[in-house]
């Protein structure tokens, strides 16, 4: 059983970010299932957590819904993370979620990165914003991310069509997730306690 | 009924010592004024029958209490009965030798009315200002506290560690009053490692209980109680627990909410964040009538068990002295007497009373019954 969590940082409804997230989720699930892996999948929308994320940043502790989101993410074996591109980077809401996420939640986590934007000129946001952040969080970032410009939702040219890119990225990611296997969850509280016990010699 | 000299549970106030602009008037007290207000609050706390006054320790503006034992020594001279404590004393950046000396003197001056709450401190730059590194906070805590325990318990100390110069043939002067070290609490906002440390030594554990939800406090206290028993200091329910809390009261609860809201909205640490209503639901903050404060506080026992010390934060965020003194009147007249009575109901006989100097002296006398622990583990 592989526990897949898809994070969507889209703001509007309907949201092209959510649309891309859903396509990636379906493609990854199909790849894993065709390899005989059972998949449990959930989507985590950040918009409903917007106030909770900012409150956590200001007050220093998470609300219950946010803590539940953290727990779901911590229990995942694989994560798909999709953000709109704002001002040549991820959206502030998307970044803020990871800024309040407890440390090590994503360590050793296979992550597929994806982004949406108005034009394809922002496609390198995957490489200069998303990939470094997830590397910093000690995630295992899948080599092939997916960027979708508005135009992509209306183009059908073979070879570089969005559908093909989604399929190719999902194929890579499914291989990565399968070879990583079930993720060993880290509990920083337990690690901290073990550190204290070692210092006390008990 | 006159307050007994050793109540089963201690009630008191703890101050952060922040100099904050009153958002309703725009006036900011000077440092001299904030310090004299703090002294007035401590005296009033004794006058209305509270058991404990505790001060924080900070080394940067806008806070004034950088030298807690100076403040507490002064208050000791102006009071007779109230226990003087800290919330917290920084075990990481203070030299343990100086902590031992300062609190030894305070014990003598106050006639045994001093104890202390140790904490690590979470203000990054304070560490380098005192020649330390916040990344070493945990090993610093363990090493410094190990030395502090020995200084209070051994006549002549030979010691060598990582973070401070070695000691050869060092004797603490003055010795602790009656050769009984001040009781030590370990305080934590978030970290379970502090609960482990407190349990290891059979010391008290104080959960800040202001900045995190009650569910978090429950986990910390449960861990501390289990580990206290594991280390052989007694049963889990005999572990010594203290809790913080934050209240604002008026006889009419809506008046309390209306009056406190601007202070809450602009408060340091959590101001401009969650609403007063959300924060009250998430954390133990109670803004309302004295009866509401009584009810909420009695509920703490449901997740912390029968405990020994309850401290309230009442004087921060720019609240004027007059208002704070009114809060103390309400605590003394309408809240604490009811809490004393209600908390006593159903409290098992083997739950120890709040630790005081008299109690510890009695326990340290050979043949005086259940001791606080022989401290044979102090050598490490």
C-alpha cells in the first residue's frame, strides 16, 4: 500500500493548479496500480488552510485542521506538490505552508514537483524555486517535474503536449516511489527524547 | 480559614516583565516604572493571599528582568510569606556557579522562600552574548544542571566539563539554607526533552501552558509522569507538576472581553495572529468572569492530573498597573479560594503537596519518612 498525498496551492475555483494536480495524481496512481501497487490517495488543498497557516506563523503553533494536514503529509509515502507561479516563484501561500510544517516531515519523501503559470516563460520556476526548497527539506525530488502554461490546456501538438509530459513524469515518479518503498516516518520528538536520554546516560 | 503555611497546591502569578505600550492610551511605561510596578504586583499578590510570585529572565529590550535574584531579593525584604520563584532561569547561558551562589543567598535572605524554574531560553542572540551556542542548548542544559546539583549538594566540588572552566576544590558559599537546595522546576513550552530531564532527577515539571494547545500540555505532562515513575521517584501521580495559564477577568464576562481585546490584539508574541476567540479555544487563555476562570482552571486537572502549582500571567501586553491589581483582587477574593477548595476534592492522599523549603527540610532529616530521593544519580 502506497500512501499518496497531493498538495494543491491553487487559489481560484476552478483552478488550473488543481486541474494539473488531479491529472498528475491520476497518472501516478495508474502507473503504480499497473505495477501491482495498491494506492491510497488524498488531495490537500492549501486555500482552506490559508488563515490557519498565517496564524501558525504568527502564534507559533498549528490549529487542529493544520495539525491534521501535517499528520497526513507525515504519513505519506509519496507527495505531489503543485503551485501556481507568482512573481517568478511559488506562491506565498505554498511557501508559507512549508515554512510552518514541522521539521523533517518531508525528509526522505519522494516528491513530484509541478507548477502552473500564465505563460511558458516561467517554466524554470520548477528548477530555481521548487527543487531547491524540497532539496533543502531533504525530500527526494523526482527528476522530471511538470509545468503547465495556460496555453497548454488548449494545445494538442504531439510530443510536447501536456498529457505526454504528465504521463512521462508519472512514469518516472512511480519508478522512484516503488524503489523507495514504504517510507520510514521520522518523529522529531522521539529523536529529541533519545538525544536527552543519551546525554543523561539513562 | 487562614491560609495554611504549606498548601497542597500553590497559586500565584508569573511575569514576563515586558515594557509594552498600552494600546488603548498609547502610553509606554519607562523601565523604572515597569520595575516598580512589578514590585507592587508581587506585594499585592502576597496581600491577596497568593502563594507564589515568579519573574522571567530576559536580556534584551523590551524586557526589564535581566537580574531576577536582585528583583526577588528586594521583594523578599518587602514580603513575609510569598514564595519567590523564576519563570525561567536560563540554565544554558548563566554560569551554574553564579546560579548556585545567587539562589543560595536568596534562600538565606528570604528565609527559605526561594525556588527556581529552569529553562533553556529560545532567543538566539542571547547565547552568543553569553559566549554560548543555541545549537548546543541541550548538552549545555544537562552539563550545567549536573554541575548546579553538585554545587548545592557536595561540600567540595572537583568538576570538569565541556562548556566552562574546570573547578578544583570549589566550595559554594554560602551553603544552601539548612543544607537544603532550593526546589527546582524544569519549564517547557514545547519540548519533551525537558520533561525527560525533570523526570530523571525527580524534579518538578512546569508546562508553560500559554503558547500551545492543551492537547500538547497533556502529552508533555503524561510523558513526565510516566518517566518520573520509570526513574523510580514514586508513582506517576506523585510527580510534581506546575502549569501556567493566562486570564483576564471582569465580573461581567462581556466587559472582560471588550476590555482585554485591544491588549490581546496587540500583544507581543501572538498579537495580530489568531482572534481572541480562536486563541481562547485553542489555548488555556480565559477571558471572562471569575466563575469562568474557576471552571476552566479546574478543567486543567482532567488532562494534567492532580498538580502542585498554578501560575497565572496577568500583567503583560501593556495592561496598566491599576488593572493588574484589580485582577489580583479578583484572583484573591473570588478565584483562588474556590480553586483551593475544589482542587482538594478527590485529591488522592498520596499526591504530594507543593514543595516548600520546610517540607524539603523535613524530608532531608533522617527518619522523617518518604524522602524526595537520595540523589545518588547526581554524580553524572
